[in-house]
């Protein structure tokens, strides 16, 4: 998935990857050792040691390749991600914004404490990384971090625009996501 992950590219890559016989075999071997989603307004899984074995496939955690009702896209390790942090009080909760747009939101709590939020909508997917995963409040908002310097800000702006496009659907049909 490296070299530029498009909103639709994440979904297309997953459709191909989940049919690979080696992926299916390795997932079956790890299936009983992966995390389950916690309840709440945003289903969040906790990454396990077994999930780390999915890294050669470019994934942060295993996804069931046989599930008909599974996600449109897994949690990609090498997807371009915006960095998130707790937002200002009074801003609309991100969960509400996504749901108003008929999207879905799920999370993966990494072993290092970070939280990856994944938004899926209309066959597209985008991810946000929150370094301090415990700081994410599903009833609150979050802000995107735009680091300054060299090319970092340009990439962060592109990733923020990518996430916005997935949430709102604006420009998904005519604009591929830039390389990360």
C-alpha cells in the first residue's frame, strides 16, 4: 500500500488482499488471538501481539477475509494518516459529524497507546492517528495537527483534506489522494 494510498485505493487493495490464499491461511492461524471490539459509540479493538504478525501484509491488525459484513478497508499500517489531538470545547463531536454524513467510524488501540480512527463512507476509507489514544472522547471533537517545516505541513494538509473528503464525500470521484 505504500507509495500513495487513495481513499478508494484502500478499499480496492483490501478486496484484492483478502482473497490472497496466504493471507487467508495466516489469518486463520491468528484468528483466535486477535482483539475484539469494545462496545460504545465507536467500536474500538485493542491490538494484540498476534495482530503484529499482520505487518508483512501492511496491516496494523488482522481483518477477517471471509466476513461478508466486514469493513470496507482494514487498518493499514502504511496509509497516509492525519495526526489528531483533543479538540476545543464547543466543537461538534467528530462521531456526530461522521454519522450525519452516513459514514462509519471504528478504532484500533495500538499497543503503544495510540488510537487509529478509521472513517468509511461510500466505498472510501481514511485514517487518523491520535498519539495519546486515551485522550479521545467519542462525545468530543478532535483537531488535526499540522506540523510546520520542510514538506511536513504540505503532507499534513493533504492528509487533512483526504480525511475531509472521506467524511463529506466531496471530490472523491474526481480527485485521487496524493502520495503520503
